[in-house]
C-alpha cells in the first residue's frame, strides 16, 4: 500500500470532524512512519551511550497539525527527564508542558513512546498508568467522530390511541413516537400488526460520538520488536465521558523517512535527560542501639521504588 493510498484510507476532516461510519473498532491500529520509528530506536540507543548505562527514556509521537490522518510522522524527546533502568513515570503536567512546546512548533501529539533500555518491550504496570495519563490529556482534542446507532424505544412497546394518532412508547424509554392512523393499520381487535410493531421497535437513532485516542509505542536499545498499545475513551452526546480502555494493537509502519543528525541528537539528550542518582545522607543521632550506645544511621533517599527513606545502622 502506498502512502497516498493510506492517506485516502485514513483521511478524515478535522472539525467537521473525523466522521466515520460506525465500526466494531473504528480505531484499531497504531500508524507510524519508518523514519519516526527509527528515530525512537536511535534515541533509545543514544541515551544509553551518552549516559553510559542501560537507561530508559520517553517522548511523544507527533505529526504536523495539518495532517488529516492518524500517522505519527516524527517523535519528540521529552525534556527534564531523570531516568533510570527501571521505569518511566509521566505526570499530566508533563504532557501539557510538552504539548505546548510541540504545538508551537506546528505539530500535534498522537501518543507517547518510550524505551525499555536493554530489556524486552512490553507494558509494565507503570506504563499502563502512563497510558491513561496521556489518554486523558489528549482525548478531548485528539479524537475521531463516529455515528453511533441506538434503539429509539427499546423493548416492551406500549401503544395507545390519542384522537386520530397512535402514541407508541418503550418500557424503559422516555421517548415516544406519534403516528397517524392510516386505514387498516389497526387489527379488528384494536392492536397493531406484529410486523409493524417489530419495525417500530427496531427504529434506531444515529447520534455522533467522539472517540478520543492515544498511541503507545515501546522500543529498546537493542532494536527488538516494538510493542504497541492503543487507548480510547468515548465522549457521547448524552454522557460526559465513557470508559477508558487500553489494549495491545498492531503497528502499521508506512513509508516516510527522517534525516537524523546524531550529533544534534546527542546534544539534545545531554540537555534534556539526566541519570537518576540516589541521594545518600547521614542522619543525626537516633537513640541507642542494642548495646546501649548512641548510633548514627545513614538513610538513603531518592530511590524511585521507595515509599520513604530506608534506614541502615
């Protein structure tokens, strides 16, 4: 499939807005260009090389604002990262701050990417939380619109006369349909034909619903197979927001190259990424030890997996 064919397949009009026919999975795959995926892998390799250790890093999947499809055409390395070999944590404020910088450069965010350093690619529990954080920040503006069909009346129809009209309502619905009574619509016993009732019961209302989405692409410094997830959140006309869902998704890599300057990328890493270092502090006297002597204790602070300081005699 050529990139032009893909554009036709994915093309949607913003704000009139990305309207597509209802489908079981209207957003089912993650799309990225070869150049953008290669750039993410290169960042993963260079972070380990520049900082001299097996370290993770993260950033965002972006595309020009004018793009009318859902293809990530570039990757952005997030600033102010303090990285370790264990995990990456993203706060909502980080997404907003980076989003402003990305917006100012003429791009928009489709999701996030991160490296697992020299380990396999997958989603950890922390990654799952990050995925929902990114989704909630992106979903209000990063979405497609689908036409969702719902029954107008539902089950258990009630039929009654009102002058020359029939008033039909559903058992569990406040909606009702009023129709005139053409000749022969009622049976002699005053009931509606079963087929007419069935047709009315099957009437559906087509309403727009927005589905916000965010991509996740996990790479590593050893060029292993990427892992992808797709998160979605529905906003419909009758509800503020729906359930947040994230699931593994196929990655569609399409044509599209980027020219990389390794020297510039190394300088960018030095500016944006620093290696996490635990802080060692010696506390004051904390009382007597088991031998009755006063003792000083060293406590370690700053470990990302700690809930508090660890005290050691």
